[in-house]
C-alpha cells in the first residue's frame, strides 16, 4: 500500500472520531447551565427581544435538530457565531490558532532536540553517572506541573534576571508596523523568539521528560536486539551501531509517544497561555467559558480535538514511513 | 495521560536489572507476597514507598484535623488570620528571609499568603485535596477502564469496535480541555473535577487492559482453559485478571500522580476546589499577582506538588522494574 | 471429495471430520478491509481470506493415533483448533460422539469438552504462571463439576503420579518445572476429566531430544491405560512414525495423503509425501544424506494454486494432454518455467538458455513454438510476458491445475485404505472423487475449465 | 596434521548472577582446521552458544571469559598470564577490542545466528545491511559492495536478487532470511564461519536445501565452519568432526563416522538411542532419564553420572578429563568417561549406583525457587 493510500485510509478512519468529537462537544455545551441570552441582555430583558435572539441563534428549535444543523455547519466550516465577540467563531479561531500552533511546535521542537540525545546517552551509558543525571532530570520533568515551571521561569528569568519578557507573544510574521520597537521583519522575528523562549520551555519540559524516558528504555531494548549482536559480530563500530542500527528501530515507540503527548501538550497550552498571558486558543476557550459563549466553547473544544487528531495522523504517517512493516500488516 | 500506559503496552519497561541472559534462571515471580518482596528489594520502589507513605500520612493528618477537630490543630499550631483580623501580616517571606512586607517569622515558617494565611498549613491541608482527588479519579478511571477494556478485549467483534470508537473519541479531546468543558457543563467544584479527571483516565486503563486481555487471551493457558471447558467468567477471573495485575498496578500508581497534576492545573484555572478550601493549584493561581514582591509564595505549593508526584512516579517506576512485564518470557 | 475422501466413512469412528474449512479474514477492524485505489472508484472492499484449512475430511477410530504432519504454515494447528471447536469453522462438520461440534455453541459445546482435550506445543505458556500445579490439574474437573474438593485433590495427585511426577509437587508453581515436566503437567490436566480424545499439537517439538523420548513413552503408556484416542500433530516425521497408527500429510490447507503408517512411510503415493520423506535427516553419517529436495516457497494460502495445490513445486507435474513432448522435454519446460517465475537467472540470450535448460531435450511442435516465443520475451527482458506464456499455456493446462485430485489407491502393506490426492494415481485408483469433466475439459484446448482460471 | 586455524584450549566462560556463578563453559578444548566443518552438539543449556560467542569475545554481561586460550591463525584472541602481583591479566599479544573489531569479527570469523527472524534489522533493506557488512570487511566501495551483495544473494539461491536487494526483512520467509544471513557470512570472505543452530527454526525441507547449499558453498570457498546444533541428524549430514557438549564440557570428540559407529561416551550413545528414526519403526524409545542439571551447581565427579545408565560409585567421585582413546594410526577420538581402561580409576570394581536413570521421572527438579510463592 502506498503512503498516499495509507494516509487516505487513516483520514477515513478518523472521520468517526471527528464526528464523535462534535457530538460530545455539542451535548456537553448543551448541558451548560444558564442561558447565554441572559448574559447578553441583562437581568430583565423584554420577552420579544429574547425570542428574537433565540431565533437568531437557533435556540428555539429542538435539540436533535440543532445537533444536525450544527453537524452540517461543521462539515461546511460554519462554527456559528460567538456571542461574546459578536464575530463568527471560525474567524476568532483562525486568529488564535496560529499562536497556539507556534507555541506547540516550538515546545515539541525543544523537547525532541533535547530529549533524544539525553535518552540515547542514558541508554548507552546505562547505570553510569550520565544516566543517573538524565533519569533524575526526566523524573522531575514528568512530575512538575507545567504552569508552575512557567511561574518559576517568570520569577527567575523575567523578574529577577530580566532576560526574557514575562508575558505576551509576538508572531514572527506580524507586520513590523504593528510591533512596538521593531522596524524590520528581522526584529519582529527576534522579538518573537525572545517572547517564545520561556513559554516554550514551560510547555516543552514535560514532553522532553517523557520523550527522554521512552527514548532511553527503547534504546536499551534496541541495543539488546539480535541485529545489534549481529552488527557487533561483523565488526561494525559501536558508534555506528548506536547511531544507526539501534537508533532507527528505537525511534518507533518514541514517535508513538510524541503523538500521544500532543494531547497533554494541548491541555498544557491552556495553562501556559494563562501563565504567560498569551492570546491563543487556550485563553479563547477560558474566555468562552467564563462568558458562557457556548458556540465558542463548542468551536474551540472541537478545534482542539481536530488538531490532536491531525497530529496523531501525522505521527502515524511518520511511523509508517520509518517502519517498513506498517504498510504490510497494519492494525 | 497516556504516556505511561504506552510504556507498558510496548513492553519497553525501564528494566534496569535484567539478568543479562545467564542460562537457566528460574524464579518464583508470582503472587502478592512476591510483589512486596520485590518492592522491598528495589531501592527505587522503596524510596517511592517512603515518599508516598509520608504524603499519605500528612494527608490523613489534615483530614483528621479537618473533619474531626475542625482545624483545631492547625489553629493551635499556626496562626490563622481570621481569628485575629486586626493583626494580619500579608505576604511574609519564609523565616530567615526578608521582603518589602517584612521579615520572616517563626510562626510562619514558609511565610504568609496575600491574605495573611500561613503557607505551610495551607500546603499541608492542600495534601488532603490532592490525595483524595488523585486516588478517587484514578479509581474512577480504573473501574471504568477495566470494565470496558476487559469486555472489549475478551469478546472482540462489534462490541469491541463500538467501545473502542467511543473511548478513542474521549481520548481525542485533550484531557484538560475535556475536563474544563465537562466541568463547565456540570459544575465547577471538586467533585466534578474528580469525575472529569477520572473519565479522562478511562481510555488509559481501557487501552492497557484491553491490550493485556487480548494478549493473554491468545496465551496457550487461556486456550487450554477454554479447551478444557472452563466458563468464560472463570477464565476472566482466574486467568486474565490475575495476569494483568502487575501492569495495572504500575499504571494506577503513575495515574495518581498524573491526576494530581491535572487537578492542580484545573484549580490553577479556577476549576476545582473553591476558596477558601486550600488546594495547591489555587494557591499558585493566587500567587500569580505577587510574583515580583513575594516570589516564595509561588514556590512552596509547587514543590509540594513536585514531591508528591515524584513519589508516585518513583513508586510506579520501581514497581515496573520489580514486576517486569516480561515475566512470562 | 465426498465419494472417496475421507478414505473411511466408518460410522463407528470416534471423530468424523467432513469437508472442514477454516478461513481467516486477513484484516480486522471496522474499516480495515477498505482499500483506497489510485483509480476510480477509489475505494474497494477487499476479500483476502487466508484459507488455512480448506476442505479437510478424515475419521479417527477409537483407540488409534492419527498423526498429522506438515510443514509450518500448512494449517495443521488451525485444523486441530477447528476440530476441537476452539475456532469456529467456516464450513463443514465435525462429528464427535454423534454430535456435530460445528453446530454446537455455548453451554452444550462446553459440556462436550469434557470428552475431548488438548495438549499444546509450548510447555511454558500453556500453564498459567500464577497458578499452582494442583489447581491447574483440577481446573477442568471443576469446570465439569467432577468430584468434590477433596476428591479432586486426590485425583490430581494420583494423576501427577501417573504422568511421572511426584504428587508432592501439587503445591509448586509451573516455573519450578523443566519443559518436559511441564508437558507432563499438561498431560495430567488433559487426563483429569477422563476424556476419550486428545488433540496433541506438537507436544514434544519444544523439548530436547532426550526429553522428547521420555514424554513420548509416557504418552503411549497413558494411551494404553486410559484407552485414549490421539490426534497427534507434528512437523517431525520421525516422531510421527514412532507414535502414529495412521498418518495424514497436510499441504497448504489440504490433506494430500492419508494411509496406515507403514504404508505411508514405505509406499508413499503422493510426490509431496515422497519429498518430505526424502528431506528428513537421518542420524547416520553413512545414510548418504537427503535426496531430491523440493525447491521454491510454499504459495500463499490467500490465493492457493488451482487443482492440486502442490503442483507449483511438484517434481512430477503432469504434461498437458494437448502437447506431445518427451518426458525429458516436459521436465525441462517445467524447470524453465519455474526459473522464469523465480527470476533465478540473469542470462537473456535464447541460445545460452536453450543449452542451459534444454540441453538434453528440446520440445518441438506447438510446445516448441510457444517456448521460442517465451525465449523471445526473455531476450527482450520482458520476463512478465515470458512468464505469462509459460504459466498460461503450460502450467495451467496441466490436469494438475484443472482438476482437484482425490483418489483411493490399493494398499500394499496393510489392510487399511490409502488416500492420495495426486493425478498420477488416476490409473491405479480404486475410487476417485474427481470431477471427470474437469479432467476431460483439460484435454481439449480452449475448452472452458471452470477451475482453471484461478 | 597442519596447524589448526582455530585452537581453543581450556576455555572457561562464567556468568556472575545474583544466584551464584554459572559455569556455562567450563574448560573446553577443540581445534578447527582449514576447510573442515566441526560440529558442536548438545542439548539446550550445554553451553554451545556461550562457547561460540566467547570465540568472538562477544559474551554479554554478566558473562565473562575467565580462563583459557583462544588462538586464531597465530593471533591470540584470548589469553591470560600471571602478572607480577599474581593476578591474571591479558597477555600482551592478546588482541585489543579495536583489533578484534577491525581484524577478526566479520573479516576473519563470521557468524550466523539461530533466529533469522530477529537477526536482521527490520527497518533497513536486506541489501543495505548486506552491503554495509561487505563494505566494512572487504574494503570495497559502495558500488562494488552492492554488486558483491547481489551476486552473493544469487549464490545462496535468492530468486530475483536485484529486486529483492531493496526489500525489507519482513518480506522474506524464514528460510530466505537464513539464506541472507549465510550470504552475509560468505560475502565477507572469512576463514571461519560460526553457524549457531542456523536451521533449527526451519522446516525439514528448507533445512535440507540450506544444508545442501552450505555443503556446496563450503567446497567452493573452502571456508571452515563451526556448526552448532542439537540435532544429531544434522551432525551426521554436514560435519567432518564433532564435539559433544554436556553441561559446559566437551565429553566426546571424534570424526563423525567414529562418533556414530564407535561411540565412546554413554551420553553420546544415550542421545543417539533416544531419537526416533524416520527410516524405521522402533517399538520403544530409550530416553535419557532426568534432566540436565543446572550449570550453577553441577554434580560432582562426572557431570553425567546422575543420568548415566552405566554410572558407578567411582563416577560420583572422579571427574574425568577427556582422553584420546584412539588406537595408533587412527584419527583421534577423545572421550571423558572412566569406564574406559585408559582412565584406570577402578571403574570395573566400583559398585553401580542408583541414579535417575533408574529412579523414574520424579527426580530431576530444577532447584531454584520451587517453594516460593
């Protein structure tokens, strides 16, 4: 099966999950106590005004009808109207999503770049000091709340040392005219990196720790494989064995873990955005909840789910690319 | 959080003490007594046991004081601002340090918060919430996941398909987002935080148990039992569940830590234990406004979370080493 | 196959297997069978059943041992599990004590299991590592409400002694036993409910030779003492020869030959049996080694060859009636055809190939013309076209491809019946279940042979 | 006879486990001459595989070679001497780890492992793996190595080697993978190939094909083999000389015909007697009673005495070193059994002992952990 077919198949398999996400989201949002109309119109609205608004947002129709309408809307890219912002939900999401994606990508980049060497060294030097250090670091990493890391980073590096800004984010592609203190695009990018640094570490530490742990145990297993013995018996230098023979096989579970870690990281993004006051998807969903803007709640929850599913598909495809056996007898 | 479950799924434990393939080693590797013996022998597992034991003791103390004595001990030992509203000392640093609000005092070894409450006592009382939520959420996840995973794995077919699609969907929404949406819908207090976190743990245990059941179902001894005419129910209870015990125990231990982390995050966002009930996440949330003048306010609740979760993680890792899933090889 | 095969249709037989099939769906999951194609209609649903057991029939008489031998992947373990109804058959019947197991399920099936037991290949994994030996042996008795607690314990101890273990070991865990001893525990468990019939799935192949012999001897003693009937599966013909009364040889989901042991070993009638016998190593440096080895891989059970399944590797595949080649010329054609299929040579020069493959005998006439055409394709590096000509015009025209063989031949050595699924036995057969139309159809070129377009 | 290619003297390899020292290989000596196939036969747990990995100095921790000499073509693969402080230390001539890797492993001594499914790396193509080993051990460039790899694949009977070169291990059957491993070994043009139970996992028909092929190729390339197996039939078919191992020791050593027709050690005869025969129907098998004891706690005296039908009191006390029992002019035939007159320890006068051979099945438990829960 070609990679293209595999991709299509994975996407097809994801469709029921996506519909499931819409369903869960819709019914959860419908459980929300209180009426959004109350919030919009204040404590004593006129009856006809209420009905007009309810009709406008389709709240007067039975729930199953609204569900089908919503499902159809999602399929065509219509996520409804945000009551709080008074703008289409999709528009708000498209505004905020790049921020969160940037944060996520940099966090994972940081995690992968640091974790893989750490894990490999740890496995290679098993039970030596380097291994102990790496294991303690990763143990602390998986045991620390990401928002607390954020707070500590702010206290130390922003307030105390003043190296990095404590809040906000600049997108690298923003117009220099809109960014304070930036004349050129390069300076925008520089500012962006500057702003991104602390949140990236805050969000990425957990992933880094998790990837290090799995990389280590996976490399330990791989280094004990028969094929490694064979390579040794044929005089392959130890460094090549680690870098090539053992490494590539060992990355397969790592990829799976990265895919699963997306879920944690997306949740972590909500916290990190709160800590660093970054206006991304995480803040958007909190704002939506605090204002009972349930179209926006549904929209953001949905998009979080979709982003995760797409991430998992991407990791699956990467996996199938690295493991020749997948195209053969998958499932 | 799935990471740990996947670790056991893939049979890639952090095995540290492989015997290296010396010929012909056989050893008794079954039973509860064996588990305890292994835990005693494994240094990591022992340290984990000590930490978890200590935290549990602290939590029990706090619970006793709260439910039985109505904070009598806390008030006797530590200063409570509400008892003396005239003389509130806010945002004091720990003893031995100094900040713009004054000098640390021995009555408040770790300083005071923005309302003048003692940080040490609030951190101690936060343990109660954390442990309760951690254990109960894990229990909910374990219960739900075991039932779904066992049924799904043993019967297979369409039952399996339907159940797996449903849990997959739950899994597809990032945990924290799902719990937030859930709590928005049903209620923002601790009970729903617990249930919500428990629900997110269902897919984790489901996956683990299902994969265990599927692989054990293929084991010859299960087939032998079937061939001998043993009833399905007895096969599940006599063979499958006892043989799934070790990885589930490991996962449950790790999951307690994970649940504590998620609940702390929820409290930080304002979901979960409502003030004035002391919880770590909520303390950290409150500390955000005072990070510049009183940074130590943010430090101690975080360290409490860190130590607690490390305790469970170390215990889980130690158990995993001690009860190597490759025992059947 | 219903007229002659099974070789016996003894209504008294303890077990009668009739036309049993077990196909596995190659893929699993809700959407797993859906394939995406690059061309319209883009999506198709594939059916890629693995035909692990495909139309097997045999009887087992009370008190005998039927040996079932075949290479790995031939479907023998699947057959064992399907006979015991651990797997649900795709079609066919298994009559045991007058009941069709294939139509039973649930509680009635579970009750039947009291009389039929199984012994597994892997002595390690067939005992629950978390159960003591005593409860393991008692478990089947418990399941069938035999005896009371004390009675079961007494019986378990007695059985442990019977199979050659110390009854004191009742309280030990399986890991404390060696492989051979675990297999004895397995025996004790199987015997606990006093069954009539035991399926033994490679019970000694995981054991060291010296231990194999111990366990085999015990199994024979127990058979005598408890009046057991065995279906004994193995890949090792030496073991089969030692333990069996009759032997069935399996290849790619089919039984190709079934006869009394002496008859089968001394007078094999199927080329596959012959090849297997020739391939067994003899522990004797003066035996001269093995001869006439098979070449090529076993075809995929997803799409097995038409007619005789062994024909793609058979050294004696029959010349299609439409040609009139000498035997040597035909053998050369077959060798060449298989070499082309396997792409096992590099040369493309027709003359070189002629001298390499057809040195002693070159086909003439129609066959010669076709061969020249194929050689021409090879010369132009069009291996696929060459392969198509050779396969379609030669291999697929053979009676071996157009008709499924099923013959009963007279026994030389014993009174038993001798079933051989090979068209070479057409003339000596005393009975046959071959579709004569298919055999005849192959004679006339261009005639529609329904099985031939597989 | 000419200088042996490989000479192993009194090799001892031990595993240091929590439960004690496992003496997996306990003082074995044998030679391999140029162009011969030497069998190393024994049941599982006899120490065959440890012996072969010791030759390449690839014993995994916690195992360690603790004594003996291994000489290969005049070079010292392993050898100890007593230092000034009385401690044993590696001799100066002993090859360093780097020299072992660069000069011996693959280049001079290649190995074929038992499990063809696990020995090939699942994520690299067959050709890529083959080419890499050829490049390392033959000093060829990538293009030449690839050509050599394809030629070698054809040589071992892989159909359409050009296209299969780019396929992955999972696309090969077990027999085909084992051919690939044989191609790998031959392609490096070593003087010695260690084949560690290479056909055990295969069907008889495939095994037959592979043995035939190895015999042909061995003649063609004149490579020596150490053929490790538990199967006497394979020994009979392929080996020139045979070493029979029991519990870490070589108990009999002879040319193959002598071993089968002039068997000198009771273990070897018992092994031969216990096998069912494909070519004749035997009424009853004569198994070896009991199981092989653990190498962690071998029996005193002759290690086989606990299962030996010919054991006498003296066997419990005297540990026999192998001795050459051949007549003058015959090929050497050593055996370690005191029943032969050459040992002269009073076997004939010694009373027979009750052994597991007569004690039934109940004996012979592995000793570890039986009572634990």
